[in-house]
C-alpha cells in the first residue's frame, strides 16, 4: 500500500511540475502547411482581391511574353540541335569513308604475295583492293637472304580519292622458318 501511495503522489507531482496544458489564455492558431504544388504567384487573398486581380492581368501578359520567348528559344535550340546532328552525321560518314579506304588498302596489300621468295632471290608483286566504292593499288618487293629468312615491304595508295582524302599505307615484314 505504501508503494501504491508513493506512486500516486509521484505521479501527481510529475503532472503538476510539467506543463502539459498551456495556462495562457490566448490560443495560437496553427498556420496551414503550403502544398508543394501551390503556386504562390497565382494565389489571391480575399482582403485585396481587386489589387491582386490587376496584378494577375499584368502577370498574364508577362506570362504570354515569357511563353513567346520560350517558344523562340526552343525553336532556336531545335535549329542548333539539327545543325549538331547534321555535323555528327557528316563526321560519321567521313569516318565510314576513311574506314573503307583503309580496308581497300589492306586488301590491296594482302593481294601482294611475297611469301614464296626463293633463297638469294628478289620477288616483285602488285595487287588491287576494293571496299565500298574505294579502290587501292599496292606494290611490294621481297628478298630471301637465306632459305629460312624472308624480308618484304609493301606500299599502297587509294586511287579514286581526292588529294585531300587520299590514304596511303606501308608495311615492312620479316619471316623465319622454324624446324618444328
């Protein structure tokens, strides 16, 4: 019983020492939380409705001007994007053409077979290559100082390109036969 009485007294003491209820006579009004979607520029209060209506008319004309500026800006951005896209397409075509020229050069060099050059002899060869509207020619020379060692070099160039777009290639090779 002592413990229960002590607990009740302690409980009453704690309730009185902590201000749970406000003793102020004025009750403060809680302000509503604005929605994240509310538009502060377009809200009109009841007290000064006419002033705000005039402001709204000005804001409407400003928003029309802003919309037309945004439209002009968007059209300008679209034109710039189109130019950039055309530039990228031109660069892509240039890279494709360059790749095709290099493939033609490799095909022409591959057509020059200098692998079976006899010992102590020279061999001369020529070849033609083609890749997607690009042609190339190649010439090469090979020499075998011994029966096992062979040396060769090849030069190729594109034939249908303009001087600015012409591609050239050179290769130097050596091979040695092993007794395995």
